[in-house]
């Protein structure tokens, strides 16, 4: 994440195209921070990392970076834009020589982006180079950073991840693993980390396992990455999930597992299942596609109404809509058609084009929906802005009734662990009850899956209220860790505010 | 189309990015030549044309162009790339002043592209400027061009469309409509044309109505375009189809309809329904989505086998798969997951990346298909190259049986009317029977819809063998017009071969 | 040149950098239209043409183009910008295969430029390809163009040169040389042409020899080009000047010389010596550098005043200042220092920067000029705008007296033969007498070389008033040819006005 | 400078054009490191800094940067390329808000450049932001850096300048000036620094005053910059030179002068006069143009031979050639003509073009030099490679005799204070005596100014051998400071080698 005091950063040095590859309907989603990938001891380390990051692209579209090590030198390429924009050129891959590499994809913020914040971050430490890539967010980064700056540390980014790097640099530990674990013990929050030194590929997952991290293997080379799809794309084998609180060290002598934290029960983030992860990923032994279909089944059981067809809001609503249709015995139909051609599109839209909104990317299948009662299935509602438009589009196409069904509970609380949530004022469910939301969206009926329904779809009988099995604070307000930066006294105003470019 | 003798043209002047926005699975499809759009007497002519072309982008992704007229001057903007890449910038729209405009999208050829071939073509004629945009292909363009060059005409493009323009320029007709109809009477083949003069917007459709052209209306302004989706995006009303052989002239005094050709029965191209048109378009009164679902029903009736699920080859196979599933009583499932992030991707892929082929864009949903018997539904097979890869991917993901069902008959003959078909040597169905194709693709069973089944899905009881209701030569070898260039003596070798850039 | 009715053309399709490589002091100069180069039967035809055009870059900085022929195909590369920007990349040269080539550089107009106007122009004629590049300007091009359009010709550019091409296309001559000479006999004005067919390299110079064209030779391969410096850069030998009215045809059988026009006396443009040609060129047997020094000698003889030093306005005033200093016995000094670093500079200057004007590129050498009486020598005054600034700069640097001496007579008449002259309202000498100009420029004294002095510096005893030896109408109003377009009835308003992009 | 262990850095992140704006004849010159500029309390701070840097562009063409402070926030823009390429766009200036700014230009190295090394460097220190720009080079930077890294410092660049920044960050001084002076007392070598805090503009010059730094003033706003030309361009007043060892602090309360170092005698670098500074600058009260002319006079006195003309090697040889001509009574002539058009030129030259070498940018004025005895005057010889080519060009143009005269003594020793000198193996004068050099260059006679002649041209009666008045080690081997990095034990091999991009 970007630390709050850097919020006013200026435009990038060399103006980069603004990609709007997400379709309009996905504009009102929560955003994942990042995806990570690392591989050790494989002759095609950089090319495989490129492919792994491409498979994880849904976790972050703002920027991508890879650091490789060739036995003598580290090589770094970091770019704004998609993996496919830059990293698939032979010339780039050729510069990333070596048999080990770590990489990162980062999500697209509203404003401008700083190249210096693109990960992996790298530093020349006394013991040698150290690169680190981070999925998640630290909840005491500002506090730690202020203390480090007071001690004379110069930060090269506004990323929370750099406090880990600075702590590694300053640790008095004898070996790099001592220093790295020293650093981890300073931080709180959510993290799935991959790090690269001149001898090791390191992985680490926070004590609650909020963000995913898995171990795979290709021709004997160990791989660490965020999701199984990054293994699939290169034909690698899934080995196991990294455990919450585990630190894994890959060297040429094999893989070692450290457990520097006291035992805690696992508490993965449920949003990976609801929206972030790809449907073809398997997390914690569960097929994401299958969980989403089950959410559809639960939804239909909880709130079905008589209707002629069930229509997904493309593309994230599809699995739940299939499940819903099967459960309700209503045909699944494509009532909204996407325009697949986007390019670098509509970056300076005229007033006229802006007014057309959702139609640029989607069109109602009028011949299908005219005169029909439809159930629209979506995965979540954040601000509700897109739901308003899509419901309006369906009525304009002649739908007789529109019933909206949402495969997650109302989002009432912001996240601090690597999901970009709007302010409470912008969260629809933090400001309206379901009937208020129904009116706002302008739909015949509106229903959300219940929290118990969500836990059932995830395979639990019920939510353990004393020790919830999932990180679910967005729906419940129940945060799994301390929120030091939020509650502590901040000194960030003492730091000068560089509106830097690069 | 590009005339054959210009096939060796060199690289574009200013190197343009090569977009590969189509997904890998669509790489083995037939390609439409173009889409056209025109609007008369609306204050936002260029912006509306941009939006209309964006909605027609699936008909051509190579290049786009718009010519507007502002009462004094014609303005032209023609670019390689997608509509959304260039035409949505305010600066571009601002240059296209005026209340009438015509536009064109063009499909992406293999090799380099010539900016000078991008339409609308324009010429300063004695009577004033004349812009024309063409969807379709002429079958006597080379013959006509040779004769014109012999008479001293200088061509500015290698496009077949320019022979129309040169004939308009040289016609002895007193008025522009006389000259235009003179020109149409020289040409044979398929065309849906929109043309713009300083007083008129003109539309014309070939005598058989091979390519579609419709009339719409927005706030009283007439619109001519290829598909209804171009009306939907701007909230315009559908008025009627232009009839085969009809020439429509929009002036400030209203719309006039001319019928310069002897009556012929209509014979629209069936491929618009199979693949080209968007599913949310309505052509000849038929919903494309609905026709495709019906093809799925027919397929299931003709060739169903016991199976656990039906899986569409994304995205074009979806409607037929839904129809198939309903008819066969087998659940519809997403067994192949797309990676939506493409950017300018993989333009210089390393060997390693190329070898991964289809996986860059798609991944099998392993948790779903493992151990299952699946029916894969696709709209067509051209070369078969992609089918091989996708079937292999499904088996590798653990599918127990894979049954491929194709919602069009085997393609045995090339097209000459605006569809880019490979040589007969590359057309799988021109070289193998169904069993041969099954072996080539490596699938348990393979079946195509029959020609009668196709006609039934289109709403006909049977194919009228004496006067087929559809242009269907790709499946039947029955071409609807003369093929002069193909059979005549060509003099194209006498023309010098400019490998031009711009 | 661009025909007048195309003056309002819009921005180029793909936005090109605006180069302002000329220094500010040269902003108030007349501009040459073009330079041409052609070579026949040399294995490095395109590379040598590139170098020749680079040496002729001072004749045109707007755009450059090369057409080559490889025995089978013509290849064309035309670009906006400098030769060195595009044509020195191996990839471009590699596309220009073949052993013969013609090339062109074009000068930078104020407004936007059309790629379609960049030369060489090319057409596929019945007899084969034909490329032509033109230095000069036709004075009946509009008249001829209107007639051709009436006959059905479609023009691909707004260049006057295209009327030659269209006439070649339509000529009834049996062979290409007959057709080419037919075409030349239609046109009036100034031209030095190089043309390329599949068998011939052709050169032609107008009957008065207004624009220069020379014949050179490298390893037996004939070369046609505008100035000797284009031979020097590639180590080629100067053979002779092409005679006024001569047409030269190079084939593999040798060089043939045709004289299709009645004898006329030669009348070269004196501005080549005053400003256009490079000082190291030799034209008509005269060293340009030497002529310019002699202009300085004449100036000193005609109008010297007591002073401490003579200072050239860089860079074009240097040879005349050296001559002046030698004649007057006053030391030559660098009183104005250039900043050589320009890049793509100051294209969107802030108000503050604009106000600094001339200082961005030049600075007075204050320590040198403070308290001194200086003679400033420049080659010409057009609008006088720069002279005002530079004189002000010298006074601000402490000069006690500033005496301006101009090495050409006052410019009172516009040119129509390929020199871009401002309207009469903007020509300083068309609106003021010398004393008026002196006051406008704000200088102690101002003097121009006399017309007789100019002829003496050129080596003539006197100007032959009945048959002037030089094209000198800018100073005398004595135009050497008819000015049909200027005086005839124009029909250009009947042509539509395309504001095209490419 | 770049520290030695970063020499193998990879290509820049976003490929930047390689400008070759220096003419070929200047390819064999020594290179200055940098130029600096700072202004305090002026509403147009960034625009004026841009102009100042443009005037100092000859001191560094690789990259430029500006940091401004607007009372709340620092803003930074750093770019590869020329000032005029980026900083004159309104959009860039608009981002650099505030009334104080510091800027830097950096010279063009051979290989790729790192954006992260572009100055001003900036850090968020505990007391607030700190930006610093440096002309010169530290001779103990590697030693200091190694120690800092051992203590846990993370460097963001490979620049020697960053050791100053890191020392400021870690100093225990109470106020920023204490910390800055602490830092200066750690470093040795040459420096002219400008630094910016949220309250101060600071200037500092090393104890020997090796690199220049002057104080100017515009409308009451103090300015610090490398040369007087940066004042001229904005119409600012010269106030005084910063003294060797002086630290100047500009605040809103005025200008304070600190002298933290023991007294040392001044010893400015003589190369500023020979080649680096612009001729219109005044350094140490001496006109650079005048000193260069005097070098020409000394040269003529020491080594004139009978000849017909004196010809400068453009452009740096011109003042010395004028002086030489006046002293020797031989006419000054332009025997070598530059081609001013360069653009982004010849970045991928074909073999043929490379072979032409010097001719791309220069041409002998054959008509002038043919059959003549010429004296060629240049400012220095480094490797001699260009001298060989230019002498050859003059003979090929027909010169009867060529006598080369060099306005500086033979360069026998490398520099370590901010001048980029080749290895001793590449320094011609370190390997040959004058007769050997004459043969290598292939010239009739060769002579250099003597060291005493050089001191006379600089206005000294003789060189004080015990305490030389000038930094002149390149000619004498007499280095003015310790060279710790060169002689000490380096630990740089312990640092990892990041081949970074940005």
C-alpha cells in the first residue's frame, strides 16, 4: 500500500497509458493489492516468473516488476502497466538473467502511480542484495517508518513494504534469516512475502494466513506464489500451502521451514473466494469456482422469487448465477453481452460518451429479456453505482421485473489488510439497510446471502463467533489484528511531502 | 480487401503496436472484413460514429476511420488500431467537425497494414468531395482496376473499394447519384456501402443482400450501419433493414429509396449468424443469440452422447452450449477460464511462451472437469489448430471423455465476399472427413450440425436447393455470384508492385 | 508546394514531434522548398540516398522520403521529420532494397504537414511504377489540376508535383519518356526533378534553370542531386551541371541527354548563393562561400563606418562578415554565442520563456562588446523581427554603436518558384524605405548591398537589364516566367476541402 | 559520478532516445560532469531554473532534474535527455510549484543511464525534505559508502553525491546546517553544491574551489549557479563568486556566509577555460572567450609556421583560431562546414554510414583549401581519434600542408574531480611524445601550447610550482587533494550488483 502521507504524489515521470481493461461492470468492485511469485534454481526463471505474474494479473493491473539474480548480479525491471505490455519482450527477459527470480503485480489505484513504489523493492545490504515482494498490508507501517526516519533512514518509496527492508538492513542479526525474522517481528497486519537474496528464495505468511501463499514445483525447482493458476500456466505441480506464520527458505540444499511465531489459528480472507481469486484456483483445498456456485445455491435457497431466467452480471457473477439457476430450476441465460474490444480506451471521453456509461462495454440482450422476469446475480455491492446503471439498462431493454441477488453479505466495514475499500461514506451498506439499498438501486427486490449462508458455502456448519474461521470484518466489523497506525499518534506530518515522479 | 497483387506490401510507416486482443481460442476463426456506420444531420455526428464503430469493433480490429463534413470541408481521421485507441480522444473528435459522418472498422490481417487502405476512402471529385466505406468484397475488382489504370487512373490504395470511387470520378452521369449507380453497375460481389457527399448520406446493399445494412434513427437523424448493436449503444431506434439491391439517399429533405437493379431474391450470409454478428444483434428479424441457442438444440438432437456437463469454448460457443445443455438435460459449466488481462501482449514471445500456447489466455478448470465426461461446444472449425490445443488441455486437466460438437457444418470452400478464409490446403474439412478430423483433433467423438439442421435453426423448414435462402457456399460450394477475377485473365503482373508505407 | 486550396489541412494522423532545430536567429529567413537526390545502379542505393539527403537537409527539414526499385518492386518510405530521425535505422534502409533510388527533403511549413504530400510521389501506371521528386514550384499547377479533376482524375495529394504525375498517367505517348516530356510541356515555373521507373533514372531542369541540379558519379553509378555537398558526403565525383531545359535519362546502357525545349538563356536563382545553398557547395562553377565573402567585401566598400569589430549574425552571416572584416580592416569577432543544445525544444513555452525570445539560443558576448562600436553582418532581412531582437540584445550587452550591414538587397517582392516568402504586408522592405527599416530595427545605421554590388559579387560586371543573368525578382520585381495561377481564373472553390490526416 | 561498482548497469526502464547532438568533432573531448542552479523566493522558480539549466546544458546532456518547494510539499521532475526535451512543457513546469527550486544537468555517459542517479537527489529526513545537486566528484565516496551500508543505510542511487545525503540524515547535529557541514567534513574531492530545504537554499564550494559556483540575483531573489551564462539568459545580475570552502545559506531573512574549513588557497580547474565553460561566461573575473583568444596568441608566438590561412576545428577551436590569426597575420577562414541538422540521428548506423565518420557532420570547404597551406587550431587532443579523421579530410580536400596547433598542453593524466577522462592507455599524450602524436595524426607539423604559455594566457606570469594557482594535474600529474578511493582498500565487491533500471 502507499502510506497515507504520500497520497498527494504527482504524475509519473514518463506519462504512461491509462489502461481501463476492467470492464465498466467491474468498476465498483473491491481491489486486491497484489500478487507475488518466486522461483529458485530454474534456467528460465524470469520467463516463468513473467508467466506466473500474467496468470496473477487479476490481483493487480497497475504495475509489475521482476528481480532476478544470476550468481553475480541482481537485475531489476519494473514497469507501470500490465505484465503483457512489457515483460514478454525478449529484450526484457534477456536482461533478467539468472536462475532465480521474484516478481510482483500491483493493483491500479485511482491516481497516478510512482515507479519507485513498484515492487519487488530492492536494497544493497551489507551482506548483499535483498529483494522483496509483498501481498497484503501492514497496520503499523507509518509508526515504524517515522521511528526509522528519526534514526536517519532514507526511504526510497512510500510503500509500507519498505519498513521490512529497512529493518532487515539495520538488524544486528548475524545472518540474513535472523535479520529477516527480526524484521517480521516488528510488523503487524497481513502479508504474503517472497524475498530473494544471493543464496535464497524466501517465503513468509503472516500469523493468521490472511493472504494466500502456496508452494509449487517445476522440474525440481521450488516456486512460491499467490494462487494455483500461476502454477497451471507453466505446468508446475502444486505442493502445499504455506502455513500461517510459516517462513520457508529455499536454497540449493533444499527447503527449510521456520515457525518464528507462536501458534495462532488460521483465518484466511473470505474475499479471496468471493471475488479476488480466479475461479480456477484452489485455495485451502477448496475450488473457488465451486464455492461460488455454492454461494449461488445458498442465495437461491434463501431468497428465490418466481422468475423466467437468471442472468449473471458478467463476468464475476457467472458461477453464482449457474449455481442459483440449478438450485432454483430457472434457466441460466446471457442477458448482458460484453464488447470485448477495449484497447486503450476512452481515456478522454467526451461528455456524450461518459453519459452512455455502462453501454460502452455491455449491452442488454433485448430480444431475450423483453417482457421477462429476471434474476440478476452479482458477487458484491460496494458503492452501488454500477448496479444502478445495469438495472436501469435491463428495464430499458424491456425486462418486466428485475430481482437482484448478491453472493456476499452487505459490506459495512473497510479493510486494512490489502484490499482497497472506499470510505465508509461511500460504502452503500454502511449507509442504508437492505430496503434502502433496494430503493437506491431501483430494483424490484434485492437480497444478499447471509453470513451463515456464506460460511455454509465455504463448508463450515456455522461461524465460530469466538474464533471466526475467516477474516470477515468487512461484513462483521470483527478485525483480526491490532490497527496501530489507525489508532496511534501519527507523526507523518513532520515528514516533508515529496511529490515525486519516479 | 487488398487486391492480390499488393500482397507483398511492406511495414507501416510509423510502427504501430500489434494488438492481439482476440483471445487465443478465437485465433482459428474466420474473419469478417468490416463494419460501416453513417449518420446525417446530427450535431454529434463524429462522436456518435465513434460509438457506433466501437459497437461494431468485432467486425474489424485492424483499423478504423471516420470522415465528417461540416458544410464547408471534409475531415478525415484514419488510424491503425482499435476505435477506443484513438477516436475517443476529444482532440480527434474535435477535428471531425460537422453534422454528418461515415465510419468504418477493418479487420486485422496477418501481415502489415497500409494506412492508405484504411477506409473511408475519399476523393476530391469535380462535383465535390466523396467518401465511401465498404463492408464486403468485389469479385471483379482486379479486372476493373486494370482497365482503369490503362486509361490513366492513378490509384491511391490497393483496396477493391477504390474501383467504385474511380468509376464515380469518371462517370459521365450528370449528378452524383447517377455516377454512383453507374459505378455500382460495374461491380459484382458483396457490398454494404455508406457514402458521404457534401449534401447526402448514401447507403447501398448488393442485389443479394449478402452483407447486412440497416437503417436507424436518433432524434430524427437517419443512421446507416451494419448491425443493431450500433444503434443500441447510442440509444437509437431501429427503423428497417436496407433491402437487397436498394440504394438509400438521405438528404435534408428526407430519405429516398432507389432500386437500380432487377429483382433478385435475398440471400444473406449465414456466417453472420454463426460467428460474425454480436449475439445481441437482430438480423433479418432474428435474434442472433436465439439462433445460436437453437443451433445448440439442433446439435444435441442430432448427436448427443451421455456426459456429465457441457462446456463452451469461450466466448463464441456459449449460446450454443446453453441451448445444447437445455436440450440434452446436461448442466452447463465453465470448464475453461479466461484470463481477461491482455494489454499489448506477448508480441515478441520467447520460445517458452509460444510453447505454452493456449494457456496464456485460458486455463482448464481442473477441479471441475477432473474425471468427468464433457461435451465441448464450439461455433466452427477452420484449421483445427486451436481445437487440438484445447482438447489436449482438457485431457491434461483430467477429463475422462471429451466430445466435441460444432454448431456449423464442415467448412469446405473458401469465401470471396468479405470473409478471410485460408487456402483450401489449410481448411481442415476440405482435407479430411469427420473421422479424419476427429483423429486430427484427438477427441473421443466429433460431430457437426448438418446443413438441414442449420437451416432449421435459422427458421427454415429445409434448404431450397434451387434457390438457397442463404449464402452458404463455405459449406456447400454453391457461390451466389460470378467470380470474374478468379476465372478471368489477370493483367496484374503488369502493374509495378509498390511496397509502400503510408 | 501545397496548393492554396488545401491551406486549412488538419493535424497529422499520428502526432509527430515538432522540431525546432533551426535557431531563433534563423527564424526570419526565407525557406527553400526542397532538395532532391537520385542514384542508379549502385548496390547501396538507399543508404547513399539517405546520406545525400542528409547533406541536403538544409534545403528542407519538414519531411523526407525515398523510393527504391529492386528489379521487381518499388519500395517507399516517407516520414515527417529529419533524415537522421528515421532513415538511418538499419530497418528502414533494409526495406528500401534495390540498386536505384530517388529521394527528397522538404521544408518545414508553419502549420501541420500531410504525410500524403511527402515526396517522392509514386503511382502505379499502366507501363509500371513511376516515382518523382521535385525541387521548385509550378506556377500553373492549380489551373492544370482543376482541368484534370474535371476529367475524372483523383489526386492523392495537394502537391503541385502531382499534376506532372497525372499528366504522365494520361499521356497518349508510346513510351515513358514521351509521356514524361508531354507532361513537362504542360507545366510552367521552376523545377529540378528526379524520377525513377523500373528501367530509368530521369533528371529534368526547367528551361531557365532556376533551381540547381547536378550530375555526379560514384564507382560508375550516375547520381543526380541538388548540390555538390551531396556528392562530397559519399565521396562521389562531380561530373557537370544539368543544363537549363535538359532532360537526362540514366539507363544501364548509359546516360542520354534530351533537349525538348527551345533554347533559353540560363537564369539561376540568386538566393541559392545568398542563403539557401551550403557554403561548401559549388554552383555554376562558383564557390558559395567565396561569393558570400565577396558580398562582404562589396558591402564594406559600399557602406563601411568606423567601428571596433565586425560580428556575424550566426551562422549564415559568417562568410560575409569575414569578407567585410578583411576589406574594412576591422577584426572579426564572435559577439553572439550560440547554445548548441536544442533537442525537441520549447514546444510549449511558458509566457516567461517566450518573452526571452532570442536568448534561448544566443547570448551576447558581453565582455567582448561592452563599450564597443560593432558592425553586425547578416545575409538578409525578411520581416525584420529577429533583427529587432538581436540589435536590442547587443545594446543591452553594452555595445556603444551598432551598425547593421545586410549582404543582400532589400526584399520587396514575393517568390513563386519554391521559396516560401511571407505576404507583402509582412516583408519589411515592401513597406519601409531603408531609413524606415533602420528606425524599425532600432540600429545606429543600416545598409544593404546594392543590386549592382550583388551582381559584382556574383562575378558579373553589371546586371543585363534586358536579359538579367539571375532570377532576382525578390529584389527587382522582374519575374522570369508567366504566373498563370496568380492571374488566371481559379476554380479551386469547386473542389471540396479535405482536411486529411495521412 | 557513478561509483565504480555500478559500472555494469543495465538499460533504462523506458527506452529513451539516444541523442547525439554533439557533433562528431566534439566526440573526442573531455566531458564535464554537471551544472547546477538554484533560486530562492521567486514566483517563477521552476521556469527560471529550467532556463538556467538550458544555458548550462553544455555542462551535461545526459539528464536533467529540478526539485521545487511550495511551502508544503517538495516536487521533483527528473528526466533523461535535454532540458529542452522535457522541462519546457507547461505541464511539467506546472507540477513544479513553489518559489524555490534547485536543478541539475548531467553529462552523457557512454552506456545506459539510471534515472535513479539523476539529480537533484532528494530524501525525506526527520527534519523535513532535503534536495541536493552536485557538480564535481568526491574522491572518498566509495570508502564512505561502504561504511554507511555496513551501518544499515540503504542507498537509492549509485551516485557519489548520495553519501552526503546519508551523512546529513545520520548526523547528530541539532539543525540542518550543522548536519550539512558535518557531512561536508566527511568528504574529500571537488564539489559545487546547491541544496534546498523547506526553509533554505544552500550553496557550498569545496575548499580549493575546483568547480565554479557563483551568486546572482533577480528582482531580489538570490541565485546560485555554475556559470554567468545562466544569469544572462534570465536577465539576472552577477553578484560574486562563492569563495573556495564557503557555505552560503539563503533564507527569507537574507544571505549568510559560513566558512567551516581552514583557509586554503584557491585552485580552480583550468579546463573550465580550455573547454568546459561557455565562451560568453566570465569566471574568476576573466572572460572565457578572451582567455581562449589569448591561448591562440600564445600558440602563434610559440609555434607559427608559414601558411595561407588558419582554420578552426568547429566549434570549440574558433576563439583560439581568431587569436592565432591575429597574432600571426594569417586570415581566419571557415575551412570546415558543419551540417546543423541532426535530430535523433544515426543511432543505428549502417556499416556504410559509420565508415563515413566525420563527414556526416562536417565537410571540408574544398574550394577554399585546395592547394593551400593551412593551420588547424583545436582546443585539445584526448584520444586523437577525431584529429586523425579531420586531418585526413583536409588532405583529401586538397590541402597542400596541414599544421595542427592545440590550445592546451598534452593531456597525460586522468582526472578524478568531475571530468570524464579515458584510461591512461587511451590518452594519446600518455603514450606518445609530440613527434609520435604527429605521426599518429598524420599531419605536417603538430604543436601544443606550453604549460607556461597556458598560465600566461590565464594572466599569470608563471606557474607557482610550490602552490600552483590552477588545478592542472591533467597536464602535470599534480593532484590537489587526496585520492582515498583510488589508493585505499575497496570493499565494493561485497555489495551486490544490481543492474537496475529506474
